[in-house]
C-alpha cells in the first residue's frame, strides 16, 4: 500500500524541482523530505531520485509515479471537497494569499467577515505577488490567491484554476506637490516623458506592465528607483525623486508632499481571486470567495 503522505512529498519534489523547494512548500525540514522519499523507494522497490550535479532529478520510475501522484492527489482534493459539501459546514483550515495592496485593502475586512460567520474556520494568510500566489494555488500550497492584471495587459489563468472577479481598482499618477502638473484634474501618461519614474522591482508583473504601457505611448521610461511597496514608492515621491503609478486599493493617506492625479484614459487593475477547480465544492472556499466579494463591494463604494 502506497502512503498518500509520501506521494504528496514526491509530488512536491516534482513541482518544486528540488528537495529543499519541496521542504519549503510543505513546511517541513529537508531531512524529513529525504526520509519520506527513502521510505517510498523501499515501498515501490525502485529508485525514484538520482543525483544531478548538486541537486537531484527524478528517475523514469520517479516521473511515472509522480504523474500518478498528481492524479491521485487531485482525486483526494475532489473527495475532500465532496465530503465538505455533503457536511455543509465551513470548518477546518484555509490558506489565503494576496498581493500586498490587496492584503492591506481587502483581507482585514474579509477575515473579519469569515470569523463572524464561521468561527470553526481557521484562515492563514500569506502576502505574495500575483504570479507567486497563483503558482502556489496550482501546487496546492495555497487554497486561494487574490491576484491582479491590468486592463491593457491581462494575466493568463491556467486551466486548472477557477477565477472570480472582485473589483476594478483605478490607478493615478502620484507626483510631488510642486510638480507642474500637480494641479491638473487629469493627466496623460505621455505628459511625463521627461520625468524620472519610481517603479516596482525588475521582473515583477506590474513593472513589466509599466514599461509596456509607457512604451505604447511612445515614452521610453527613465526608471530612477525600484521599490516593492507602494508606501516606499510614495515616500520617494514625497522626497521629490520622481513620479509613480498609485493604485487606490489599500493606498491610505498620501504623504503631505504628494499629489495623485487621475489619468485621462483610465488605468485600472482587475483584482480577482483564484482557486483550484477541483476544490470548487468546498464550503470553506466558497465562503472565502463570498467574503472577499463583500469586502470588495465595500471598498468599491468608498
């Protein structure tokens, strides 16, 4: 009889590409992963891993068993969903990821709604960038993730995931109060062709979106500073060090020396929540989606 837990470990190694990655994803030690894999090899009577440089790779037998493990674990998730649905109670553990401004702007209200309506549900939250959140839901490390894309640069949702729209989040241009355009009612992005920009880190979806959007306007952006957090970006603007895009969700009060001006042709982030389709019937997942929608409606009416 194959151990379901050991199949889960093998699946994690396959998905993460390493023993250390699997350990991080499963929140266990690397030695625990190695021990489980050694036991699984004894159970099946074949080598499942082989050394590959400083790391490991799956053998042909390991790849074959990992394919079966993926299907088995998906069936287990479906069975879990069906049993939860039959029981009809929202209980147990739920793992919810959100990108930083959604974690600040949506999660507090969402968690409050869930705690009031479903005291038997324990929700654990993680702040993750959209691509990381979606990846962890696919891997089974998260149950749901709040993600985003932009009106002119959509993000592809894998077939294995279901997505539900939460809200459209308008974004303004933030600039120093002394900027010549700070008093305008509206601006165009190409008005800032000669300005220094504060952007997200290289390689992040929103940074790529900014570069794509400005270049589509005929502007070659001059990125002076990179900052992960919007509040850090705004602090740099307050110091007179450039301009940045300032979405409204979770933005809070602007620094005294910053002005946010709407863009004439509205820029909007589409904020959604994704979860594995095979978990669609879990009452806890449905309850979380409903709570997120309610929290999003409250934000949209502010």
